[in-house]
């Protein structure tokens, strides 16, 4: 899963996701804008440490450099890619667009891109 979530505005959604998935024991990679948010997620999901890796966009003073991916990948096949944040504001007050894709090739392409960001040091793992 690669998604730009905000811990403050999306907390209720995150709790619902956590409660729903806790019985399925998923393996999740979570990506955040910055290290502060990443460590907040680590605290929130502390009981999932064995199944969760949390990454953040490298901390920088550059205003133009940011993690802005909006994608969810599931089961090495299904994906959502779009412009929407998972927030009440985005859903109720913004014009957003996205695609649901069922394609192993698209999944592999997204994962290769994420891997290249990890390998380049732009995304840093905290746990």
C-alpha cells in the first residue's frame, strides 16, 4: 500500500482499517510524507510490528520534494491509483479521480517504481 495519509485528519479511517484488518494478519508497507508522521504511525500500529514496515520520504528543506503517491496495491494484482486523499475533506469538498485496476503487470510496475525510490534513498525505512 502506498498512500499519502494524514494522521490528524484520517485518524478515524485509520482506526477502522486497523480494526477491520486485524483478523486477517496482512503484511503492509506504509509510506508517509515525513519522519514525524512515520513515527506517529509506528506508535499507532505498534502491535503490528511483525507485519508492518513504515517508510517516510526523506526529510528535506526543499519545498518541492515530497511523497505524493496515491495508490493501494492488494494481493499482487488489484490496485487503486488516483488523486484523492483518504480524508473527509477530499471526499466531501474536492473533485477527485481514480482508477481501480486488476492487472499483475501494473502491480509489478508500481512495485518496481516504489523499490527504485527505496533504493535511491528517497524513501527511508524506520522499522
